[in-house]
C-alpha cells in the first residue's frame, strides 16, 4: 500500500512540474509568436491570474474563482 502511495506522489509531482514549466514557457513567449499560436497562455502570480485562450474558447482562472467556490460551498 505504501509503495502505491509513493509512486502516485512522485508521479503527481512530475506531472505538476511539467505542467508548470509548460505554462511558464508559454507565458514568456513574445506576442508576435503568441498571435500565430493556437494556444495562448497568460499567467501572473500576483494577483493570481491564468488565462488559457484555446481557439474558440477562453478559460479564466483567477483569485475570484476560489472566493466564488468558497461562497457556493458555504451557502
């Protein structure tokens, strides 16, 4: 049982590092490259703001999302 938890933890850590690296590199691309790309990522740490522009869809994740989730759970 402990072995499965250990493998799961290591796998989750590796996937999160790869995902963070992808976001970090995509965010730092110049605008003229982002304009030609199908996937555009904008990321700011302070205040937290993540914007994924995927063709016809735009996904916003910011600090208000956590606040809204908290309000939905408590009500």
